[in-house]
C-alpha cells in the first residue's frame, strides 16, 4: 500500500467579468478495492454551489453552479488516496478467453454492448488495414500477448505530442498524422480492441511519474477480460496500468470523460488564458 497526494489546479482568466454557466468537474478518483480516498477538498472561485452525483458510468461528478460573475475562474482539487497493489496474474484470465478470438459469457454480453460498438465507425477501413500487421483474421493467438503487442505498436509507431487543444483525434487522424497525445493513443487502442470484438473504454485520470517529477493528467484504455475484469493498458508509456495510475473517469466515448466542461457568456474577446497545474506525489 502507498499513499499519494493529487493536487489539480485549473484557472481561466478573462479580460473582464463574465457569467459562468453550470460546470461539471471530474476530479475525484474512482474508489474501489484498489484505491481508497483518505481526504479531499475542492475550492472554487468565484462563489458557487456544488452538488455531487454519479453519472451513467459510475463516475463522481461535481456539478458547479456559480452565484456571481467574475474575470477569474479557479478550481482547486486536493485528494489523498491509498493505493493497493493488484498486479495482473495471467492465470486469472478465464480459460475460454486465454486465446483470441474468444466469446464473452452470455451473462455479460448485453452489458458490454456499449463498449464493443465503435465510436468512430467511419475509421473502420483504415483501422482494419493498420491492424493487419498485428493480427490476421483466422489466427489463434494468445489474448494478452496480442493486447501487449498492440500497446507496444502504438507506443513505437507514433510520435508523442503534448496537445492542449480540447477533444481527441480520431483513430484515422492519429494514423495519418503519425502523432498524438495520450488521449489520442487511448482512443486508438480502444477502437482497435473494439474492432477485434473486445469491450474497451476510455479512461482519464492521473499518473505518478518518477522521483523528482510532478506527475500529470493522463489517459489510457481499459479492456474487459473474462476472469480479470477491466484491465488498463497505457500505450503512451508501453505498460499495463498499475498503482501509479489513478483513474478518475471511465466512459465508452472520450467526450463523456472530460475533466471539466461548462460555458460562459460575455464579450467575444473576453477570454484571456488558461493555466493547469497538476502534482502527484507521495503523501
């Protein structure tokens, strides 16, 4: 077990006061057998009212209603969490799913439908061609080996770029450009797994970096494996998601897992700048 502290500060600056619409913030880690929240606080400027809800995907969402206009929007989250090791043991994969292709149990197929449908169906042809280097239809291969190969291929085939632009690239854009951010890598792996008939979802959260580094917001992919459940794959770092990965939100489509969303009204030139700071350190 280890305890870490996550601080996440997002600030928007405006040249004059604007009115903020309702915002939705996804900053609270997902609790479970492998992660317990010890303490947390959420500080917001300007004056606001916060209520919490769980969305369709079980994520904790802070719904923020602002009570006054301002030229400065500041959202500060600090959370201490305990993480418990739970390494993937290959023998946990059900015998029927150790080799690919496999069928999900009948009792799980209905619930997995949203996670097996492509989010970018127009990219299917290009994605199919790109995946032929890893798997030819009709082959019988080791399931985990195939997914690890996919993870590595994305890591090696593309140039990582830090992008501050909102949203994600489609798989076709990432393949065509030969580059992308962690969000783009996660989407590509998610869609590739779905192309093979597996259930996959998009994950956003935080990652603890090496000693002396602050850590960062991050995105990766979880793939549902019978006997294991949702297992994370991090193509940006070419590794399985482990106890340095702190999941905040999961969703079948990346648009449903945005860390912060909302609106403002005011003069068209009022927006000035955005600053984001994240630290993930031992507590």
